[in-house]
């Protein structure tokens, strides 16, 4: 009975500590729907694939999403015809390199600042390296699901035709009843052409309707993410507290103190638990007294990039072979980086 009480106390403490960060992350990422013009931001991206890999890795500051939200954004990047390097580097770096996750990591590991910096350095290095590696693939369609590749082909052909045959239309052409010689009274002493007044009123109406749709989408997105990510957080906290209390401490200590097995164990745990990167720092913090620093960093680097939940979402974009490539390469880089740190520092 004492073990149950201890597990429940640890479970509640993890939830209380992590829930504000989850709520803040959901509100911030959902607010981008209202305040950020994604199309204009995409137009500013360079076409150079190498430079795109660097910028894609830092795009998490503009699109602060966890591994649940980065897949739809990366999908939009690909459908916009951006280089593969941008989409891949963003897909891997965004769950970690964003303000919410960095803040939560710093708060959780204030007593171990090296965990905070190593997470940033290793995550950026892996994301940029893989972005540059896949930039060699000029045409991303062989990597995509057949349905998405066909859709991308149609969109690219439509863009090419639009560039070759630009169509210029006057905004007033949409209003067949307008007559160029008609005027109405505006402010006292002011006369306005009727077509200009009607167009302005129509534009304001469309802006109000668009804002209303965005606000409804904001509410729906907040509700959906809180329902999905909240459930994952509760499940992850329950698993962490149960492992800490019910598994004999000798077993945990034996695994946690061995350099190689501890890294592998935490990478496997990260992929299985699939906890949101917004709160994974508080989850792994409960293992900080028994596991090595390198293994904690391995959890924080590998989990947001490759876990069961993320791989399931990636199947909506990539072929299974592509996901297997990503998983193997990321696992190798994470293991080599964290093992090197444990031996040299």
C-alpha cells in the first residue's frame, strides 16, 4: 500500500509540474493559426538546400510544435515545393528547438545545465546533418507516399502553368453591376466612387469572416491538442512513477550506471513511451538520480525525433523505407554523440 501511495504522489507531482508547460505550448502553437501568415514566411525561404537545412532547423521558433504538430507543418512545406532539406531538418529539430521545450528543459534541469546545452547541440547537429544528407535527393517524390507524390506533382504543374501564363484581372471585374461613372457620398464634403466603396466593404467583410474562422480553428486546435497530448502526458507520468516505485531499485541502478546499456535503455524507453517533447524533461527528471547524464540526454534527443507516435504520423508523408532510414541514422548519431560525451567529459 505504501508503494501505491508513493507512486500516486510521484504521478501527481509530475503532472502538476508539467501541465503548465503543456498548456502554454498548446496555446502558443495554436495562436500561430491566427497571427502568422505561413504563406509569406514560406516565400522568404531560400531555395539553396544546404542553407535551407540550417533555417529549417531553427524554424521551431516560428512554429513551436511538438512531434505531434511538426508532421502536418512539414507536409505543408513539401506541398509548397520547398527543398527536402527544409522539411527534414524542421521535422527533426522543431520538437526540441522551440521556446516552450527549451524553457521546460531549462526549468527541469537547472541543477544540471549540461543536459540543457547538450540537448540543443546534439539535436541541431543531427537535424542539420540529415537535412544536408537528404538535400542530395533533388526530387522528394520518390520518398513520399504515392498519393502525396501525385498531389505534389499536380501542384507543381499548376504553379508552373501559372508562372508561364499570368492572368491579370481587375478586382472590379467580379462585380458586373458596377458602373465606372457612379459615385456615392462618404464623409461630409467627400465623394467616393461606388465600385471602390463596394470593394472596400466586401474586403472588410471577408477579413472579418476569415478572422472568425481562424478563431474557431484556434479553439478547436486547443481542445484537440489538450485532449490528445494531455492523455499522453498522463500515461507517460503513470509509466514513469510506476517504474520508479514498483521495479526493484537494484535493477534500475545496474542498468542506469552502465554507460552503454543505460543509453540504449533510455532510447528504447523514449521511443516506447512517446511522451510529448513539451513535458518530456519532467518525465526523465525522475531518472536523474539513477541514470547517467549521457543516457538522460539520449532520451531527450532521440524521443522527440523518433518514437512510436511520431513514426505513425510520419507514415502519412513518407514511405516506410524512408522512416526506417531516419530511425537507423538518428539512433546511430544519438548513440555515438552521447557515448562520446560520457567517455570524454
